[in-house]
């Protein structure tokens, strides 16, 4: 009886995971396809004309002020409560002290390495082994075990203090240089700058970046409430959304003044009087917008992962009776909701003529985007300039942050792509088999992630077993499934399952993200120049 219940539970969660994977891929695909389709619809159906920005509307400002009064009033009373002051000090100490500790660790690690390379003694060493350790949060990590002979002729067997995950930093048998302390040869560093300094730099930058974000957020918070500001205090107008009112003439000679229904919290480039190019629908000239790649970029960001997720989901889908039960239950729930909606719409008190009229308007006019329903206040030119200058003050800092992200993402893309190129060009291929699937509990205990364990025979006739580096909320492979393997002669245990084009998915994702953040950094860095040029 208990075995039957256990099997039912296992089948349920297996089906739930697989269907969830399909639903997630479908949602990504539909959202991405909708964004791409929307952008292509505008690109092919609209015509490009010249126009100018007539005015700018600021919306949500009143609601923002009311919300600020409530929020900051409660925060103020909370801060003045003597019972919570010690806790506030503790929180500040944690948020400032912990990042400082990270930066301090980075400085210490960097100083130790530089000091040993400057004052220590040099010797040739050989990597004789790699010690591996497993942690449920970070996975498997490796530390090199080395042998070297000091200046007195004594041989030392030492372990590196630096560990990296996924694969050993140095293959067994590799010859490396080391710097060691004369009085304590076990205190040593490997003669490799990035091996020692990468973590030190990351720790140092992480601490400073975190502290910078905290101070920046505090600074923004201090400027949020216009009513509480001193007479000379500049506002940042956070929370406002801006709509542009365009003035343009269609190809047939008709003039229009139209407020765009599309808005954003960015006011740069919305200076009244600015000449610009517009997209207008020929059959509905009141439907207008600025050309932008935002929708296309968002569409690609969702669409490509959606294809990948759906492909993996279909390739690894195993139907069972629980799959059918869940699909029927989901279909029944959707049907029930639609029936309730239909019942509400067809009640006697509901005016069906309004519904028919709305449907006819939709068929003939589509979704209205005239902008007439947009609320908010038209800003004076001086108010627009004031807001632009307030925003520009923070754009340089934002550009620095995005540039730092670009460097990190670009470095990750470069290293992952270089490793894959090296493995593809110089590595070996073999036929392998999935011999097991391991599972680990996620950090938040919300579920499990699954890793395939594969085995293959290398060109020396040795049987190699390794764990796949990719994981998912459901097993990607079945035990006994045949797979292609890519491995290096120097370290066969650092093999990967050959997924063809999907081997490059991480590098491409990192490179794409780096391009987006670089574009964002350039946009923020040049905002001031664009404003000065146009004014």
C-alpha cells in the first residue's frame, strides 16, 4: 500500500515538473514572439515621417507624493522610536561591515600574493594530484597538490589554498613555479597572477560595489520626497512616468498632435521642440510611436530561451498517467474560469449592445492608442529641463555600473568561449552512456536539481566517469541513454556531454548580455552630450 502511494507521489511530481517545463518554455516563446511580432508589425505596416515633440506629460506624480507621505511618515516615526534604534545600528553595521569584510579579504589575499612573489624564494613544482571536495551549495571544487624542493634540498608536499569549481585549475603532471617563505615553505603561492588574484579582485570589487549601491540607494531615498526637500535641494523626480506629445504631418498633408500611450521613466530625449523620426500607421494616422529596438530586444531575450527550453522539454518528455490527469485538470480549470466569465457577460443586467459595439470597434479600429485618456500634467519647458538635469546627475554612475557589468559578462563570455573552442579543436570525442542521475536539494528547499552522470572510454582505454555540468528541475537524460562526449587528453575527467550548438548557449547568453549592458553604458555616458547638442 505504501509503495503504491509512494509511486503515485513520484509520478505526480515527475509529471508536474515536465509539464511545468513545457509551460515555461511555451510562456517564454509566446511572450518573446508577441514582442517580436509587435515590433515587426510596426516596422512593416507603418510609414516613417518627420515630426517633433510638442510637449511632455508627467503622470503618477500626485499618487507618488501621496504614497511618499504615507511611507516616509511611517518610516520617520519608526526611526524615532528608541526601541528600534539599536536594531537599526545593527542592520547598518551588517550592511556596511560585511561588504567591507569582503573587500578586506580581497586586499589581504592580494597583498599576501604580491608580498610572497616579491620577498619569497622561487622553486619549480609539479602537480601530483587534485583534491576534490563537495559542497551542496557550490558543488565540487578542486585544490592542487604539489611537490617542490626548497633551497636546502628538502621536498615538500603542499596543498594550494585557492580552489575553483567545475574542473581542476592545473592538470596532474603540470609543472608550475611557486614562491614560498624561507622560514615556512608550506606558506607558498603558485606563480600564476590570475589564479591567485581573480578571487581577490572579485572580493574587493564586490565589497566596494555593494557599499556603493547602498550609499547610492540612500542618496536617492533622501531625494525622493519633494515636500520634505529644502529650498535649495534638487529633486530626482523618481516615480514619474513621461508621455511625449508629438506634432507631425502625414504624407497626405494632414496635421496631427497626438500623445503617445507608450511611456517610460526616462525623460532624456523628450525635450519639447526636438525634431525626430516617427512611425505612423497609414490607415490610422493618430496611431504613432518613436522607432525603438526595445521590443525586439526583449522579444529575442525571451524567444531564444523559449526555443531551448521547449526543445529540451520535448526531447526528455516521458508521458505517464499523471501527465494526462494534470492536463485534464488544467483544461478543466481553464474551462471553468471561461464559463464563469461568459456567465457574467451574458447576465440580463449586462447590456449586450455595448459588447457588440466594442467588438465592432475592435475589428474596424483595433486597440485604441490615441492617448486622449492619458492623465497627468503638461510640463513647462523649464520643468522638463530641471528633470533632465536631475536625471543626468545619476546617469554617469549608472553608466559606470553597466560598464563594470559589461566587463564581467564579456570576460565570462570570452573565457567560456575560449575553453569551448579549445575543447572543440584540440579535444577528443567518444561515445558515452548515462549511468546515473544525481539530485540535489535547491538552496531554498523548494525542489531538486538533477545532474546526469556519464561514463565513456578514452583513447587510452581508461573508463572515465564524470558529472554533467548542466542541471535542471527535471532529469535531462535517462539512465542507459547514449550520448556524445567531448574531452581533453590532459584531463579526461573534465569532459562534457556534446550538445552541438547548445554547447555555446552560455557563451552566447553572456555575450548577448554584455552587448546589451555596453549599449546601456554608452547610452548613459552620452546622454549629457546629446542633451547639450540638441539644446
